[in-house]
C-alpha cells in the first residue's frame, strides 16, 4: 500500500475515507514501533491514535510536496512515545520496584515458554520488556530507530555517556537472555 | 552460540520489521471519534461571523445615521401674522430635565398660546419628531421655543427635533447656560409633549425575550453545532446606568446526535441479545437568567449567570433483538443519562432599536454538564461556547 500526495491532501481536508486509508497504512508501519514501548496492544494502540491525531493536525500546516511522510510520521510517533515515557517514568520505576521475586519468576517463566514455543520476532522483542526500561528505550532508539546518542540524550534528558552506558547494559542483558533461550530450547527438544 | 553486539542489533532490527499486527475496522472507529470535525468548526465560525456582522452593521448604522444637515434645511418656520420666530434653542435630554425642574420651582404666569407657530420639515424632521416623541432617550431630540413679538413671552409650542449639529461642539453646561437665561427671565411651562416625554422616561420593567443560537456543548463525529431556542419573561430594575434583571425562560436544545446504547444478553436454551438505542433529540430546560447590565445611551453591556433545571427530553428509542429492529418510538420526558442542574455564565451586548425593542448577542459557556459524560461517546468540551442572538420587547 502506498500513500499518495492526493491522499495526504484529502486527509488534511478531513476526508474520512482518505483518513481511514492513511490510518490503516500507519497502523501497519507504526504499530510495531508503539509495541516496542508498551507491554500490551491496547496501550500501544492508544499511543498510535494520539500520534495519528498529531499527524492529521500536522498535515494541515506542512508542505506536503516536500514531505517524506514515512520519516515524519515515525518521528512524530517516536516523540509521542517518548513524551508518554517521560510522564510515566516515575510511575513505572515505582511499579517495577514493587515486583516480588515470585512475580519476577512467573514473568520469566512466561517469557521462557514463549521462547520455547516460538523463537519469533515477537518473543525477541518481548525481551526488551525484561530489561530496565531506560536501557530498553536507548537500545530501541539507537539500534532500531537509528537515533544518535546525542539525539537520545536530548530526547530522554540524559548525557551522551549515560546513553552509551544504557546501550551497553541493554546489549549485555539481552545477550544473557538470548543465550539462556538458546540453551533451553535444545534441552526441550532432546527431552 | 555467542552473541556479538552486531548480531544482537541485527536480530532486534529484523524482528522489529517483521512484527505484523492484524488491522481491524473497529480500531478505525475508535480513531475516528478522536478526529477533528472540520464542518462543525466552519459552520460555527460562519454563523458567528454572520451574527457579528449583523451587529456591527447595526452599530455602524447608529453612528453613520445622516444627522449632519443644516438646521435651515430641516426647519421651515411658518409663522402667523402676529408672531415672529425669534429664538431657536436646542437642548439635550439633560437640559430637558433641567427645564422641567426650573419650571416647577418658578412661579410663572404664562398666557395661553395666542398664536400658532408651525415648524414644518421639508425632509427628515417629521421622522425625527416621531422618533423623539416615542423615545425619551433619543439623543437627537430637542426643543424649540418661540417668543411672540406681541406679548414678549415665550410659547413652548411643541417638540421639534433638530439635528444636534448646532450643539455638538458645546458642553452640557454651555447648553444649559444657553437655555437658562431665557427660562429665568421669562419663564417656561412645559408643553404637554414635554410632560409626556418625561413621564414616559421610566419604561415598563417587564419584558419578553426570545433567544436563538448555537451550542458546541455536545458534539459527535457526524453532528454539527446544536441549535438552541429559548423564550421567557423577565423583570429589569434600573439604577442610574446600571440595570439588574431576572427572568424565567424555557430553553429547547436540539441534540440529535446524543445516543445511549444499552445491551443485555439473556441466556436460556440459546442466548438472546437485546439492544436498546436511545437517541436524545431535544433537551428542555427551565432557566433563570440573572444579569447586571451597564446602559450607555442605546447600548447595553451585560454579564450574568443562568442556572437551569432540566425538565426533560424528547428521545427516540429503538429496540433490537439479536440485531433485528423490533420496536421504534418517541418518548417525551425521558431523563436517562441526563443531569438536572446546569449553570451558564454569559456576557452580552444589546442595542435599543426602538423604545420597546432591543436586539443583541450573547455568548455563554457551560459550567455544569447536562448529560452524564460517562455515557457519552462524543466530544464534550470543558467550556463549550453557546452563541445566541437575542430579541427583547418591553411590555406595556
């Protein structure tokens, strides 16, 4: 599916049919981005909707001929997600701090079972929810979204050095989890 | 397998690109409810634009009214043989009041009119005279007085409005001075017309008011602004330039798009789903508009508060059984999902177009909601604007 200039113009003029077409397109391209920042699909979709509203409002005031829509839409979505992350950072850290050892074990077991059943993309991405939130955000922004450490520092209110440290920590933790998954799957197969 | 950094990056990058979440039409329905309505904003803007234009034209017309004409062009003095017009004095309404006070305190003997002095207007004077006699607040009103060459006494014959062009550059004090020497030396008795005018200065405090406007209180995706109409009576007490008014009015608000859907499922051998779709079409509210106004000539600026009580609503109820329409009917008086009390502050402007009639515009907002927002799926603004055109008629 391709989004043409005419569709974008119609969207800017509040043409519902065109907006639905654009929403479907954005859903497919931006929902994966949102899912990386949220643990469940509902929250991801909520962020996507807020981002899409900003996109529609932005279309009215932007030069559509010069617009690289994919990059622009992704940027808006990422900024929305980061804004939400900033707002909920305090709450999230508090929430994570309340997790008991038993809860963590149960959570880890679920991840392991997912990995056993399907060593697929969703299971891989779910590993990002198992590492500290800041490290996961830095990893996603740097590796998947292509931001530089300087940009990440500005977005997440941290220094470049801290961003690099989070990236290194994220890679280290993800490596451990991947190795753990690797070792468990063959065992299961042998049994 | 040992995981290098580049392997981890590649794995996650590829995984991120492979995620595929199936799209459902219901997702779009949720999104559509959040999107802005262009039509409604445009409609709201144009209706308000038109209202303001009408008011602006009316105000402009007040100031641009062609009063800049020479007195000679308006007044054509035709006197009888034994009378000679010698003096024409124009006074403001304030000077008129002074005139009355002066005459009340002075003991004067004024002979009955022995001559008739007629002022005829060759163009606009009759119209002015008519307006001046009907409206005691009419600022262009003036008095002309004639002295008789035979008796040497002044006969305040009748009111003849003349342009205030002659006195426009004079202060009120100057105007009083202009008039007083003559009244003090000779003495004046107000004519019946003057008495009538001053008697009518206190207008009846009771009035009937009709309001028509549009509200952006409760909007849904497919709806435009909601039209509102209200009619009521009121009482106004004027103290100097301030007026305090209270009224009682019934407001009818057309809200075609308000819907409440209720679904219940009954389990028996199979299961049956009953769905009730309640579409609220009109809201009837009893309101008590309270206002304080500042009156300046024919212009009135007001602020106020309007508490209201919801009397009921007109609803259309459609009942479905397993998705099939079973019954459809209109009911009056349903209060499902509605709240009783409302509170609307407002600012307004009215202009006196004649003694009995005022037209104006009023902007309201809403502090208390009339519907239960937890059951409302549309866009309910915190401080929705309600624009109204008002027409008021003073009762006699």
